[in-house]
C-alpha cells in the first residue's frame, strides 16, 4: 500500500469516527463521510465496499489504538503488567473512548448493529495472547493457580464486562479503582506481590501485548 493511500484511508476513518460520535450510525451515510473527508464517494469505495465495512473498520482501529496505548503504558511502567493494574489501565482506556465503550452500553444510537459485530471481527489471536499472558502471570506466582487458565479467563472477563456494562461516566476513576480491587482480591494471591516478581514477568506481558497490537495494525493495513 502506498503512503498516499494509507493517509487517505486514515483521513476517511477520522471523518467517519467524528460523524459517528456526533450523529450516530443510523444517520451517517457514505456520502456524509466522503464529504467530511474531502474525497469522492467512489474514492471511498476503493477502500471499503460497504458502509458497514467502513464503520466496522473505524471500530477495529479504535480497539487497536487502545491496545497500542496499553502496550505503551506497560513499556513506560512495567509494574502495570500486574493483572489488577493492567485491568485498571485498560478499563479507563475503554470508558474514555466512547466508540469502544458504546458496545458494552448497547448504545445503538452510536453504533447500531455494529455493536454486536466488533468482538466477532477481532483477530482470534487476541484471546490466545490473553491466555498466554495469564499463564505467564501464573508461572511467576502473580495470580491464583487453583483454576485452569481458561476458567480463570472466563471469570475475569465476566467481572470486567460487568463493570463495563455499568455506567462509569460520573466517576470513571472510582469505578476503575473498585474494579482493580475486585480483580486483585478475586484473582491474585496478594494485591502487593514483591516488585521483583512483577518485573520478572513484565517482559512476557509487554511482548504479548505488543504482538497483539502489531497484529491489529497489520490487519487494518490489509483492510485499507
């Protein structure tokens, strides 16, 4: 893909994201997006064949950016790779991105039928990477080991999604703190493990999340 094509695709996605937030999925047309992006309708269709594909690409890009931000946070502070700290960071990452939080709130005004399709269209390696992350945390004694990793992941996702379904706009920091405390108490042997253990496990976590971010970005480039 040429740099010009990539820049044009990003400009179209920027326009589509802006219109989605302002007017909602049902009210935004391909013509609206093309005009807002400063391109012709036919040019837009060179990138995405349908309106749904376009808006789904907006959502997938937003999800990819959230993983990139999380990975950068890990690199800036490796102690954030501990499960409850990672959870707090990513929870805030999601609730502060209206396009990402909308599917959990069933906000059909913003996303319409796309809300149900976001997770179905994410790369399955997301889940595998998260399981590998939990295995690494367990090997370093940072999470409980009396459950199979798959069962622990199921329970963890239920807790996380429950918090994402609850309104957090009034005080997202308080909600994030309560979520982190819940995760620490439910899934970790201690909320404050030795720093050396956390640092020893951090490179695995950083590598796994970086690889996931790179997969998402590569998938998006192919979709452009």
